[in-house]
C-alpha cells in the first residue's frame, strides 16, 4: 500500500487565487511528521511546511497552510494568493516513528499558475 | 539557507565508466541521504547514513555504493554506469536532534545521463 498518495498529477490555478493540493497518508505509528516540499524546474527541493502528528493546530508558513485532518489521514497544502513563481512540482512526504528520519515521498502534483 | 553542495550538477558519460557523485554539507548534520528521482516522478531513497562509518541501503535497490568517512562528505559511486542509471540524484542531510521542523535539507541535485 502507498504510504503517501497524491491523487492530482496536475493542477491549474489562476494567479491570486487559492489552491489546495491533496495528500493522504497511511501509517500505524502514533508519532509521525508530514512535510511539503516544492521542486521548481531547476530541480532543487525546497522545504515549505511541517506538521507533527501531535500538533493540535494546523501549521502555517506565510502563504502556505497545512489542512491536517488526523482522523481522515489527510494533510492537504493550501496556497493562498497564488503567484506565477508558485508553478512547480509539489511533494507531500511523511516521516514515521522517531529517530530514523527516513522520509517517504508521494508522486507529486504539478501546479501551474495561469496569469 | 541550506549549505549542502553537489557536484557535478550535470554529467553525461558513456556506458561502463566509473563515476562518483559528490555531496558535502557544512551544517554539521549527522544524517545524510541519497535519493534517485526520474523526471516528474517521486523521490526514492537509495542510501542513508546516521554518521561516520555508518551506511545503509534505502528502499530502492541501487547498484551504487556510498561511503561516510567524514561527517560533511557523503559521496556516491557507480562502478560501471549503464543507461538505466540515467536519473537525477539528490543528496540531503538532517540534524540528529529532534527539533521541529525536522526537515531534510537538499542539495541542488546531479542530473546524470548515461549514453
């Protein structure tokens, strides 16, 4: 079974609009962490936001927020006020347990922001 | 800003050649990782290390080998390159301390093409 599922291979959003990128995960661990990374066409991976499984509040970082629904095992990324520079691949990832920091990545969503 | 470096950024090489992809970080991180990523696809962990003289194979089987003689350096070697090794290789590191967010810092990647 896939540990991280991103069901949207590609998404379009109008500039200045908000967009939600879906991510569901599968784990039996009680302690885990969820990440979102951005990968522009240049190839580097840029860390965006993190949510710990015990965090009670949804994580926010500037225009990024993580809609964490623990019971549904979903960790959707919300980007508000999209900008042209947001066009990139977005990867959801999960670290299970503690200490090892091995991270499993989803297949990614390609976001294109339209002027 | 992450201080993790990879060289070369691009490499085109013939079948059968031995290659070493370099990865160095100046953050003093104990944990380092190598991922393989085909264009537009998810990242697959191929090697990781928890410290000097510690190396482990990742989730994706790889014919490459790694070494960790110094904390800051984690090179990846292919003894005999083949066209199936054509991919992007991303190096990452993380702090062993469990301070949130426990993200991995990524290098810019090496795009390898084997003819």
